[in-house]
C-alpha cells in the first residue's frame, strides 16, 4: 500500500519493542504513508529492545517515557512537539502488560498489587496520556488517538486473566474521554480490537498458539496480522475517518460476529 494519506501529519507512537510489535509495523506503515513521528517506549524497553533500528529506518527520534508517569508524559509531549515543530495529529497507544499473566498466576488466585500495576500500565496509562494531551492542548483539530484492545473485554477467554478487565477499562476510557476530546477539541478517540497476534505481549498468554488456531478457524477472512492492524491504524489517522469516534473497532477477520464456523463444527463430527 503506497498511498501518502498521512502526508503532513505528525504524531507519537508508543510501544514498538521489536519487529514483531504491532507498533513497529504501525510505525513503518505510517512512515510509508508520509506521516512523521516520535517513537517512545519505557526506559527499560528502549535499553533492551531494538527501537533505535526502527528510528533509523523511519528517520525518527526516540524519547523514553514510562506511560504510567505523568512527569514522563508531560516531558514526552513537550519535547515531541518541539522536535516535530508542530502540534500532534495522531497518537498510538500500543501498551499492555499484566504481571499476573507474566508470572503465570491463575485468575482465581490473583495478586492484587500485581493487578494494580498491570491496570496502571495497560489501562490507566491511556487516561493519563489523554489527560496530558488534553490539558496541554497539544492535539490539532481533527486529530486521531488510537489504543489497542482485545475481545476478552467482552467475552471470556481462558488465560487472558486480569488483562480482560484492563481492556474493558481501556475501551471505556476511550468512550468517556473521547466525548470531551470530541466536543472541546474536535479530536477522535478509538480502540482497535485486534486478532490474537504473535508478539512479545501476545506470547505471554498461555496457549497463544491454540488461541491463534481457533481464531483463524472461526474467522471468515482469517486472523488479522500485525501488518493488517498497522494499515487499519493508518486509515484511522487519516482524514478519511474524521467522524469515527468513541468506537471499539474489530480488526479480526470477522471473528467477533461468528458463532461457530464449519471448520470448528467438523472437528466435533469427527
Ligand atoms: N498480541 C496480541 O495478541 C494482541 C491482541 C490484541 C491487542 N493487543 C494489544 O496490542 C498492544 C501492543 O502489544 P503487542 O502485541 O504489539 O506486544 P509488544 O510486547 O510488542 O508491545 C507491548 C509494549 O508495551 C510496552 N510497555 C510496557 N510497559 C510500559 C510502560 N510502563 N510504559 C510504556 N510502554 C510500556 C512494552 O515495552 C512494549 O513495547 C497492547 O495493548 C496489547 O494488549 C495485542
């Protein structure tokens, strides 16, 4: 896809850890579509990950930011608008982590300090980001802010654990804050609910391969890849989606609307 539909648009992309990350593919796709951006991730991820490779490929600068820290968020937004010499047209929040999932703690036996940390990183950080952008008035009119979600916010999936609640909270923040951002600033706020995807965060969920195979068999178009998600993000940052806001948008090959597919039924006939 080679349409320059983001020419002249500037923004911030959170969450590119390595070349499997959805944010990594999104950065490449936004760059290809003519958008300019600052890349950011937590200080640890910047040290351990490969973000500098991506920065070189896309001619971007990188600024460390722990998305749970208001001080870091203020600094990031201030510096980014200086570097880009402009207010922002788009922001991608591509951040998720549950300590309980990472440490394989069962949902019926959660540690609540771990739950609180995962909630802060995966969900409250989105409110903090929106509030910082809103108060600093650093979004341009008709700008677009996107965060990434998963269908476990609506339906039960084993092993997704407390991330299900984090995603439900994240989607609710998009609606609640999106209302004020729309009314006061003419900025849209949406979440994309993405198919299971083999990334570092995705692989943290026990049995990801089974999730992937089940979703693949139950989706008429097959699972959406990280690249498919990147292209959807580009469209949501573009002027072609100016009146789309407060939505949770499924990018899942149709999975969310299928009860059961013939492939899955056939397995039970065997
Ligand atoms: N992989 C999947 O199956 C899948 C499906 C649906 C939605 N998502 C969502 O997509 C988003 C991106 O995840 P991904 O799958 O690309 O995995 P990923 O592991 O590549 O990305 C997660 C990112 O979150 C960052 N992060 C963690 N703590 C942070 C903090 N305190 N401050 C700033 N950044 C922090 C990590 O450094 C990492 O870059 C997440 O919101 C995830 O929940 C993933």
